[in-house]
C-alpha cells in the first residue's frame, strides 16, 4: 500500500463574505493537490452533484464541440460556481501523513483554522463530505471552533469519492440537497 508521506494542504479556501455554508472534505487527494483545487479527481462526483442540486451545469462545462475545457478554465468555473452559490470550500486538515488518497491512512492530523473564514463570512452551517471528514471535524476542528466561541452546526454527508462507488449518483444528489436548502434559508433571513 505504501509508506505514509507528510503532506501539506497546498492551497487555500474558496470563500467570500457572502458564503453561507462551508463544505469540508478531509484532505485533498493527490489529483486535487496537483491541480490546486477541490474535488478534482475526474471520477469524484462532487461537482456533478453540486450541478444537479443547483440546476447549474457551469461547474462541469463542456464546450460546443463536446470537449471539456482546459484545467485552468475548469478550476475558474468551479471557483465561480462556489462563490455564486454562497458555498465556501475547504478541508478539515491543513496537513497530515497519508498514503496516496486513502483517508483511512491519515496519521498525525493538523486541523485547519476554520475560524479564520467563519468570522469573516456569513457561514451558518458546515457540511462534511464523507465519514472520515466528519470524524476528523469532530475530533480536531470542532474543539478549535469551541475555543473561539464559534458554534456552527455540522451535517455529515456521504463521500462523493470514487471509493464510495456503492452510493449511486441519485442518492448522493438527494443527500446533498440539504446544502441548497441551507443556503435558501440563510438567504431568506
């Protein structure tokens, strides 16, 4: 399986002051670290799920000739999508020892300082993508938020990773609708 490597996150959060939800993964995959953005493995279903729940396919653009856009254009389309829909993206961990993309192999985790963006945004709810992200959040990030007096509710969602292939796309879409509902409620207030 390999030897754990100490890895730093490598890129920052996506957010602005209007962000009303924070979506947290555990730690970026090698493909995401390589491209410097969230959920960039081609078989990760995060962006198709988000496109479905917001009825907005700009996060998964295809050109008129049926060919995908360049990696830079794709990254910018996804960044714009998140900001436009008031979604902040980050990961629970800023560094850890990990083997490849295996969340199960994570050792010596160091939590991200989530309070740094929560206090400067409109974030009212946190969503974690996968069981490991939820566990890491509760163990490492939540205590830091508590120390800062930040009590933001967290909802654990299933992983969109290819490793969770048993969960079908329609089931993921239904689970992730809670993100859109949370944003709608925040907009109504």
